[in-house]
C-alpha cells in the first residue's frame, strides 16, 4: 500500500468508525482502476497469444530509448533461443 505522505496530498479522511476518500482520493482511485484494467487486459491478451507470434512490449515514455532497445533485443534473443 502506498504511503499517503508520498502522494503529496490527502487521499483519505479517517474518523473513528469510518475511512472516506477525499475528492483527490476518488480521482486517484478512478485512475488506479483504469491502470488495473489495462494491466488485466494486457495479461489476457498475452495469455491468448501464441508465443511464436509478435509480442508487444509496453514501456513508459520516461525510459531512455537506449534501455528500451536493449530490453527489446534481449527479449528477441531469449524468445529465439526458446528460453522464455
């Protein structure tokens, strides 16, 4: 679970008998659901694909292209050798 202090905002409001999401917390939860849905869809697509076909590699735009290239080359090498 993420430490609320790391979010730099108040995402929950705690009372003695209840915990409620703040407006920010509701927006964060909605975005988190979207991320989980995308991950779930990606997992399902990977399970449905034959591993001999094309594999899509999703990356964050903040990762330098040199690292992405190295990762992609390592994946191609591993799949061509039958390691994965």
